[in-house]
C-alpha cells in the first residue's frame, strides 16, 4: 500500500524481483496506489495475487479532496496471473481523472476478473477521463479474461490512446459477455 496525502510525491520503482501470491480481502491484491504516487516498472513481476473487488495485480485509486495524482509507467516486466474474484481489473484497475497510465513495454497477461460480472481482465479504467491520461505505445496485453473487456475495459467515460503495442488473445467469458479485446464504455483513440 503506497499513499501520500501531502504535497510531496512518493515514488516506487520496480526493476527486478517479484510481488507474488498476495491476497487482499478487498482491493489491490499485489499493490495499492492511493495518492501523490509515481510508480515505474521496468522489470520484475507482479504475479499470482488476488483481490476481491478491484485490482488483482495493481489498484490505482486516488484519494482525498482534491484527488491526488497517481501515475503508473510500465516500460518492462510483467503483470500476470492475477485475479479479482468478485469484481473488475484482474491485472490493473485505475480510477478517476487524476490517474495516469503510460505503457511502452512489458506484458499484462493471463489475468482474470470475475467471469460473471467483472470488467477488464487485463485493465479496467473507470472515469479516467483526461485525454492524455492513458497512453499505450508498446507492450502486450494478452491472454486475459473477464465478463466484459477481456483485455481492456474503458468504463464511465474513460479515455485512452493506443499508438503501438498489441492486444491479443483475450477473452470475454460468461453469459452475455462482450468485448474479447476491448469493452468500450468510453473513448479509445487508435493511432498506430
């Protein structure tokens, strides 16, 4: 759990090693980022973690008023085989307009959200509404599954730009499941 409600910014860098086989009875099975946090991942792994509601691997949910910034910059490494048993965002769950995701490398693979009601097996974005908040320019999002948005779910007006990388072999599963690669309840700008 990484939090900083003050004006200073906390910083977390993952270059190697692993965050593995952790369990949260609610949110953020592997890592929970909550406010004024800059996190960078260039190597290592976040794998086989479990959360109940949001973010099997990583949850970014800015807190406070006004909400503080949370930035996740993925350049390498892997976020894999994480699970949310009763909610959304098997690999990553991001909330609110002050969250930022930059992905230029690495893998988000084989994660799962609840197959009966979960969104975003790989990633869910919920009200992440800034036009430049989410930019995917490289890396791979593959083999993830959820009820809606096996790979990525944009929900409640969220916005994302994808200029590179790949979203492949993800699955939408369960009764009335939709969007194997993407579930769009927001705006996806494909430029590459």
